[in-house]
């Protein structure tokens, strides 16, 4: 079984005079499970990229114990 979850969502904020959509990608807060594989390949991404602060991560780690 494969489960897909959005790690980023596009938030549209409008349309310009040429009809071009204006907006930006926003993190959903979900961190992908393939993070260690990315790091092994040389891509170091901070948790903030996915919408998580370091304080949130430390708090969630404390709750698991």
C-alpha cells in the first residue's frame, strides 16, 4: 500500500493583469520519511523547509518518551 501526502500546497493569492496566477508554495508541516536518503545523497534540508520549527520537533520528541 502506498500513501501519498502533500508536503507543500500552492496558495493562490490572485491573478495579475495578464491572467497569470499569483501565489506561493506553503509547507504543510509534514516531513517526508525519505529525509535520511536525501541527506545520504548530499541534500541537507532543515526542518523549517517543511514548516516545522526546531522547538516543535524537540517538543514532539519529548512527548514520545
